[in-house]
């Protein structure tokens, strides 16, 4: 999104998608369970819908949340990139920059131990895939944030961080895909070979 404010953009997109379907505000209200006066306030930029409301409206209209937030999925920060690794990195970067996630660890003499709950407020984040790459990304982003004034071109440096981790994740994805294909090509035990 450019310099336009969020309320106006999302409101225009809700209205545009509603009109494409030929629906009244009352019909959309019935489809998503949100009062038509609230739908009107959203469409006119007088009220900002929360994520739950955006999700309910998107479901009611049969479109994605990105369609309502950006007007087109291809314009979104996460979906506009061509590869899976970069989508993952963009997601992590977005969550990190909003202060939603961080990475803490405390290495003791007996190996890894989680930082005591009394020292951290909030919930633990469980990373199921690409743990090493994601923890490295968050650590590098934290370091970047503390030292960004020391870089001649902070935007270029940030892009290098994001691109390098995305490449690592894409390499892992490609290797896994290749390994799966190789396993699929192998004959199973007991199979008759011709």
C-alpha cells in the first residue's frame, strides 16, 4: 500500500467486491454476520475493521483477506514474491517489524534452556520448519535494528539479509522436493522389475 490510509483502501475494496457480486450492504451483512451499518462505516472509511471482521467479510464475499487489504493478492507484500522462501522471510520480517515475534535464547553450561518465564512476557513461539534460518533471520534483524544508522544504505543491507535467508530456505525446499522425487522414482521392495 502506498501513502493512502488503510480505512479508505479497505473500505473501497469491500465496496468494490460487494458491487461486483451485485450485493446490497444488507446481503453482505447477512453473509458475514456483521451489521449493515458497520459495513457502511467500513466502506465509507469511518471505521476500521479488525482482522476478525476482515476475515468474516472476506469469507462472506468469497475472496481473500489480501484482496480486501490490497485490492489484489499480487500487490501484497507476502504474495507478490515468486518463491516460497521469500514468502516465509517476508512473513517473519512483517511479524518481527510489528514486534509480534522475537527470538530469545539462554545457553547455559548444560546446553540450551529457555529464558525463564519471569523474564519474558508473552507466549513462546514454536517454529516447526526452517528453525535455524528463521532464528538467524530474527537475530540479524535485531542486530540490523540496533545498528542501522551505521550502514551506508540500510535498505540495501536489509534486502541482503532477507534475500540471503530466503535463498537458504529455497535451497532446502528444492533439496526436499528433489529427494521426494528420487524416492518416488525408486521401485518398492518386492516389486517386479521388467
